[in-house]
């Protein structure tokens, strides 16, 4: 009989029971459930609501059960419906009456909200660590390829040359913003609903703060109705994951392009490439494509929870049981994507010569030629027009700006001097962009200082997150 079976004469048939059960999903929260029960029982004993002897029996029973699940030696029974009842029923089988006192002053509604928040904290912390790992890798690759220059693009057309380091650090900052979103998702989850009971609080003299601290929460939720029905903290997790997946998919797309024979800017290591079952010559960027493709399911999980929560009246509704699967899936997906991306970027070969020779096409110094004239006093709009004509001339001759004989420049404007060659030099073009946040080596070195400061700050933030109950591996 179910733990709630007292008022029933009939039972639910097996397929319906399976339909209602969340055990296949929430059994992965067994460590959070047990930590929550330990904190609750300790607080009940401290408040004199259960005896010290009952607490001891409960605590040792729960620890035993946890060790068994950790070891993969626990047989879950779907008839138990969810992890909360599976553990409580087993505890009672083992220790008898004391087990039946564990649920005093508690409901599955505050229990599941507590477990889910503890799990969200563990998942988000893992993601923060994986995010930092990828950011460190981007910095290392930027640092190791300081001199590499490639054509920066707009509209996927050659625009102006940029340092590869600058390009990679653009991704560094995207992931740094993602870290901030993760950190705020962690904070959103970091409040205890326990003690809210079913919806209205309880008549037992609970010490909610003591139980919250024992589980590693920094605060308690001030409204019991909100506490049992709020899943915003999961939406924050989903949104952080979705934006990060979007950033990863952009980087993945560049990796796919750059590793093609058309670009040839990078060569992926064999350990992050796959072959074809029919074409012997193929080396495919499957893992980059898969990271790009995983974005869809992560967005889907965000959408699913938004829709699930829409229009729910206060307080708990069984719809909320649909909250955990997507969150676990998105967190696991992102963890994998982040670590595969770090491995792929960290081991790819950078073909700096190929990048540099790509700068020979697309007139990437054209803006600098116009700037040259503007610096000699010509209004920029006029200079733009003249250089546009020179580019047209290049296209007719099928050559680049620096292939044009000096006479063509001189004919276009008397302001052109022999030093125009300097304006066309790719290194000089890059080195000239010294504005803060620009691509000049000096500006990028300055940026690198900001990068390092932000890394140190975010590493310290993770180290200071406090106690987090790790996800169990045994279920
Ligand atoms: N398995 C449920 C969930 O995941 C636990 C809470 C059930 N509460 C209830 N009153 N039916 O949401």
C-alpha cells in the first residue's frame, strides 16, 4: 500500500501507477533527498519533536540506505512512486516506528522543492566549473597563438584582419557572461523551502533556519505557498544553459567552417574527429556539429518548463513533477558540451600561415587606405569613395590592393605617397587598432589582463560557494 493509502479502499492499476511515478527520474536525487531528511530529522530532535534515539535510528538507517544506493545495490520499486516514498518506506522497513516519525511536520511538497533546489545547486556548480575550464582553454590557445592573424568577417565576407587571440577572447567574454548567469541561477536555488510543509506551514515548532543551514542553504524562503510552487530557479538554470548552448553553437559553427578545406584555418585533432563509413578520405568535425545540434534540445527544455508552469494556480500541482527531467538533461548536456569543446579547442592545430594568406584576399586593408587619405585631410566619405573605385579596379585586374602599381594610387588621389605600402601591410593594419577593446596586440595584451582578473575572481567565487550536496552516481 502507498504511504498515503489510508483513505483509499481501491487502488490504482499498474499502468496508471507507472504513469504517475517519477521514480525513474527523481531517483537521481537520492543524495539530496537523504541530506534533506537528515537535516529535517536532526532539527526535529533538536526541537524536541522526536527523541534523540529516534533521530539516531533514522540517521543510521538513512546513511545505510545511501551507501547501498551509492554502491548500486539498492532495488528501486516503481510502486513507491517517487524517491521520497522509496527511501521513507525502506527506512521504515529497516528501523520500524522511528522511520514513521521522519515525515513529521513535512510534506512531499516542501521535500521535493528542497531536493530539487539542492540538485540545482550541484548541477549549476558543475556547470560553473566546466565553464571555467573552457574559458581557461580559450585563454591558453589565444596565448599560444599570439601572432596569428585571420580575416575578421562581417556577413561572412572578409572585413578587416584581426588577431586569432582577439577572436577567441570574444568567446571568452560570452562564456564569462554565461558564468554570471549560472552564478545567479545558483543564488536563486540557494534558499530552503523546507518547513513550508504541504502549502501553509505547520503547527510544529520547527527551526527552519537550522535545517536550511544544515543542508548548506544560505536562507529560507519567506512564503510557504511560494516555497512549494516556485520553479523559477530551474528556469534560471535553463536560461543560463540555453544562452551558453547558443554561444557554444556559434563557436562550433566556426570550428566546422575553419576545419573545412575551403578555410583550412585549423586542423582538429584525431581525438575530436570522426571518419566516414564509405569515404575513406573523410575527417569530419562531428563533435562540433553535435554541440551545435544539442542547442535544440536545451532550448526545448526551457520552453517545456515555461509552458508547464504557465497558468498553475497556487500552490503545488502534480504538473510540477515534470520539472526535473529537462533540468537534469540540460545540465548533463551542457556539462558534456563544455568539456568536449574544451578538449577540441585545446587540441586543435592552428594553421597560422593559412589564416595569414587568407588575409591576401578580400581587400581587408581597404578601410586603412581610406583612413590614410582621411588622415591627410580628405573627408572620410570622399576617401571611402576613392578606395571603393580602387577596389573596383582591383576586381577588373583580378588583383589585390597591394598589387596595384603606385601610379594607379597617385592617379586616384594626389594625397597618396610612397608610404601607402605601409597602410596595406597586414601587421600594421592590425597593430593600428589600438582603441580599448581593439585588435592591436597592445590592446589585446591589455584585454588579457582583464581576462585574467575575471578568471581569478570567478574561480574564487566557485571556491566560496559553500556546501553543495553532489549528485549521486549510484541510482
Ligand atoms: N513526485 C512528486 C514531484 O516530483 C513529489 C511531490 C508530490 N506531492 C504530491 N502532493 N503529490 O513533484
